[in-house]
């Protein structure tokens, strides 16, 4: 009997320590950081830290091929030679899904794509500056991910691009400035995207939605863009809320069958047109401040649009409908506009009341 008790005690001790390979040595190893001082492939889980600036004339510099990786740039830069097809930091590939990768505190410039992520789930891009490239941050088939406190500037096409069914992604406190075409670009059935605290300035378009679904833009500033703050083509289920939009042509422009959009509680100031809809039915504009525009709201061949509870002030024309039927222009406050509500080109069955 004593022999049996001794065996059991030894077994318990063995299970609780190094016999299973989970003792203190392994825990310490899991927390170790690997220094990176050259372009390389990261093929093992773990934490990697740059120890200097990296300059490359190869196609790619840092390539993450493993799950559970943190790349801390420590404020260093990854620079390329700007050739077509190159990428500074690459995460994932079409061949294999990658999970749980973080990129932080890094400057990436002079590439085709500064940061390129493909088929990644739970990606975090934090404190990254991506500039002087064709695309700053390119997310392709990415899901459940976050880009935050990041700047994409002076790229020759897009600041941040979401394509190929990227879904459930959040951009938080992102700055996109001086990009040649779009600050933020959503296309290819991109769904369930939230943009909050976005600053988009001096791009051609601040945010461009092409066929996207269920996008939210809120608590943001889309200003001084050459065409529009938000441009939507064929998108559905978009919400623009509590955002300042002041741009050369349009605050918000909906076109090409865009539907189920809510433009709510925004400040649309000093645009040529505050909100323009063309061939975009069944959208709602409510509780906005629309001030100092040439046209406050302009509907062209857009049926079933509701314009309600807006403050329309100091516009040349408050609301204009051209060949737009079945609309409701109700309960708005009109102050100091040169012209109020104008119906032209056979707009039929339009309710105008309480304004």
C-alpha cells in the first residue's frame, strides 16, 4: 500500500511541471522577441521587432507566413524602389488563410502596395504610416480586422483599399490625405465595414463605395476633397452619421442604383452640392445641417427618397427634384435660402409638407 501512494504522488508532481513541456522555460521562450535587421520571411509564430530601417530593391521586404505574429516596427521604416507589383509588408496569401497578425509602429513607403494583406482573419494594423506608394494599405479577403491610428498619405491611387469580400473590418482614427484618387476605397462585395474617427482630406474622393454593403461612416471629417466626401456607386445599406463634409463638389454623392442609404445627423457645409442623388432610389436624408451650398439637396431621377427634419440654411437652392417621383420632403427647416423647394422635369407624386 505505501508503494502505491508513492507512485501516485510522483505522478501528480510529473503532471504539474516539466513532464508535459509547459514549465517556466517554455513560457519564457514564448515571450521572447526576435530582432529583425533585414528583409525576411517570418515563418514562425512569435514577436518580431525591427532594429533599424530596411531598404529593399526586391519584390517584397517583410513577409508574414505564420499565424500569431506581432511585428513591432519601433518607428523604423521599410522603403522600396516603387516598382509595379512590389509590396513592403505582406501578410498572408491566396493559397493559405492566416490568422491573428499585428503590425504596429512602422513606416512603409515607395512600394506598389505599402502594406498588403490577403486572406487574413483578425489582422490589426496600428500606428502605421503607409505613403508614397500606389496603395497605402491593401486589404484583400480580410475579415474581423482593425486598422487604427494609421495614416495613408500621398499614394498614387488609394490610401486604404478593401476588396475581394473583405468583411467585418473597422477603420478607427485613420487619416487619409493627399491620395490621388480615393482616401478609402471599398469594392468587390465588401461588407460590414465601419469607419469611425476618419479624417479624409485633399483626395479626389474621401470615401468611395463601389458595390459595398452595410458600410458605416461616423464621427468623421471628410473635407477639402476635390470631388466628394462620400461617393457611392451601387452600394446598399450605407449609414453616414455625425460627420462633417465640406468639399469642392459634393458632400455626399449617391449614384448608379445606390439604395437603402441613411445620411443622418451630419454637417454638409460649403459644397457645390450638399447631397446629390442620381439614379438612386429609396434613400433617406434626415436631421442634417445643410448650410452654404449652391444646392443643398439635389435629386436627379431618384425615386422614393425621404428628406426630413433637416436644417437647410443659406443655400442657393434648398431642395431640387429633377424627374424624381414619390419623394417626401417633409418637416424641414428652411432659413435664408435663395430658393426653397423646386420640382422640375415631371417629378410626380411628391409630398411637400411642414417645411
